[in-house]
C-alpha cells in the first residue's frame, strides 16, 4: 500500500492512499464525492495502454485514506494534492478531475499555478460557482440551493446509507440505463465505497460545494478540456460545464449525449476517446 502523510490530527497521522502506475507523462486522476480513486476503473487501463503514467488517490476521508474530522475544504484539498505531486515527483502533469475533483483542479491551479501542470481536464464539473448571484446569473438560486443543502444534510444525518443509495441511482441514471450501461452491481459497488467513507467527511464536503472558483479560473493558463453529459441530474450542464468552458479561454467543450453524472462509467468509451485525443494533441 502506498501512502503519504499530509498532516496530523491529535496523535494520528493523516495519510492519503495512492496508486502510481505506468511511465512517461503523468495523468493524475481526482475522484468525485462520495467515492474513491477506484472509480477510475474504466480510465486507468486506457491510459496505461496508451503509454501514460496514471496516478490515482483517495481524498482524505474517503476510500483507503485516513478519515480525520478536519480539512474538508478546497484549500486543504489543494494542499493535499500539492503534497502528493511533490511526493511522487510529478512534472508536466495533466490533472483530471471528476465532479468534486474538478474543484481540486481549479483551486490547485489558482493556489500553486502551472509549474508542474501541462493541462487540465474537468469532467462533470463543479466550477465555476454553483450559487446564483447578480454576477453569476446561471447559478442555482441561493434560497433553492440552501433548501437543497439543508435537505441533503438532514438526509445524511438521518440515514446516510439510504441517502447514498438514492444519490447513486441518480448519479448513474440507473432507471434509464438499467443493465445496458450500468448494472445493479456497479451501483452497489459505488454504495459499498461511499458507505465506507467518513460520515463526517461525507457531510462536511457538502459545504465545500458552494466554493466560488471564479478567481482560481483566472489563473488557468494551460490547455483545458471540459466534458459533461447533457442528462446530468447532479450538476446541471447549463450551470457548470457551459459557463466553465466560457471562462477557460481556448478550452474544448464536449457534451455527451444522454450522459448522466457518472458518465465516466456509463459512457467510458467516449470519455476515454476524448481524453486520449486531448492528451495526444498537446505538443
């Protein structure tokens, strides 16, 4: 098991579990909530087969990483990522974030710049900013968002396992795809991973979703790919992928027809094709 210490809580070390395979140009994959680095099961083999170095890791509180009660904010997540990149001595990196992991990509580039980074990929993104404000008209109305957040928190506190089951069904649009693109076993696997995460970390991450990444995005000066399904029930394309693409000058936007939030599994062939094409076009 490979791990790196990124901090301490009282007498215990806060360690991140990671996997580092392959060689040549590194691609660092950052997972979504409430899963782990194992969710890149469809992408890692494709990257290795194409000759890339694939690095995955579990965010603090999730998967096989430590489960502290502190540090569930994007400043800390970006610092954890920085420590990992330094530890594995990764340069000329393509950062690939999915869902909540896209926040790490944005905040890392905003905080640390592109010294180690070659390019960035945002899959089913959280940025630029989910909440509607006078200068962010495409966001979700603040009152509506707060009501959603309160309901979500109440559900997590009342019965986290039951909430996760409902969330993952919508994550994959399981009622639409049935066994054609995602089996009940894949959904169950996701639930097993999510149920094993830190209850407090799972809950605390909800507050991080309202992070405003617009200032971070001003510092993104590397080639960028934005991809999202147009049937995403978790993060609306019009409020996330489209405005993110518009803020990232020169970025490429790929809209996957019928793709749910979890399109890195259901539409993995298309996602992998776009990802490898993007990687291959960089000099």
